C-alpha cells in the first residue's frame, strides 16, 4: 500500500527557498526547477518506502519520530505515522546548517 505524502507549510517554504537559492547561484531557472524536481522525486520514493530514511543521532529527534533523506548537499526531514499511512515532510535544507537547531524551531 502506498503512503500519502503530506508537505508541511515549513517544507513547502523550504523547497521554494532552495529553488530561489539555486536560481540565485546558477542564474538559470531550468537548473533550479530540475534540482527541486529531483528533490521532490526523492520525497515521492517515501510513498513506497516510508522507512527508507536514516534515523538521526539526536535522541530528542528520534523520540519525535524523525527520519531523514540525503539528496546531494540537502537533508529532508520527515515523520511517518504507520496507522495513518502518511509521511509528513517537515523540512528540507542545506546540510551545512545545524539540523538540530532548525528542527527545534519546527512544531511537531
């Protein structure tokens, strides 16, 4: 059974920011669109494999049910609720950022 993918408002904003950042650096809208499309494809894989992501080192994040995917230099954090068969995409950002601090600011 395929899971539903639910993007939070934070994740939607993150994907837009990633696209704008790549556009700013590359000066090419197609490059930015292709990157975000590939990032979304990684997320869509979770519909079939919701537990494919790695488990973070932080115990607090583990207790909150977080997992994450890595795509190039970006991290995609999500939770999976088996009972509802839903994957909640919580955030996506450059791996250079302090993920523990970023995720503390997100409401579960």
